C-alpha cells in the first residue's frame, strides 16, 4: 500500500499545474487532465486514511464477509492502478498477465456478491406458505355449496 501512495503522490507531482507547460499537450484534453488530477487526489486521500489504521485493527472490526470484500477491493484497486501504469508506459495491458488477474479477482467478487445476496434473501416460513397455499386453493365443502346456491334473503324495507 505504501508503494501505491508513493506512486499516486509522484504521479500527482508530475501532473501539477506548475510543472506542465500548456504547449506540451493538446488543449482539448486539459479538462480531462484536471479531472484526472482531482481523482488522483481523492485516491491519495483515501489511501492515506486506510493506511492510518492498522490492517489487523481494521479486520477485527469487520465480519468475515466484509473482510473478504475489503481484501478483494484492495487487490482489484492495486491491479487496476498497475493497469493504468502499464498504459502510461506504452504497454498494452490487455496483453499483460494483469488482465487475467483482474478477471480472476472479478470472479471472486461475484462469488462474494452471491454469498451476500443469499445472506440477505428472505427465509421461507413453511407454515405460513402452506396456509397461504391452502387458502388460495379453497374448495367449497357440501354445506358451503348449498348456502351459495340458495339466494340470500334480504330484509324488506318499508317504503314511506
């Protein structure tokens, strides 16, 4: 993680307004570069926040599923940053083993998501379900059949 922080910090330093000459890159991408620099600042702040708490202390506060999520997000972030680094160095990351690593991590992220979804899924109350089905499939018995065939007698009203 310390390497990530130093990488982000050094990349930010290279991107600072004072060091970049406007003639070195097309003006059309200035807004994109400014947004990218802002994003790097956000990543740098998050990483510093994460590094301020020891990993063991952080993991003790989390449930096992949350620990797995944290580990997967951390590994995915690290590999994604390496992907960006390769792209900035002119290396095609799609042909690099980092692509397979990212796919492997995504597979595990999907597995953790499935586990979390199963945990959140509502449990079936078998008793309530059987009562619901029984009442939905109501069949009239002999007494109820006779009562429904004869017309209902209503009270006669006196008209004034």
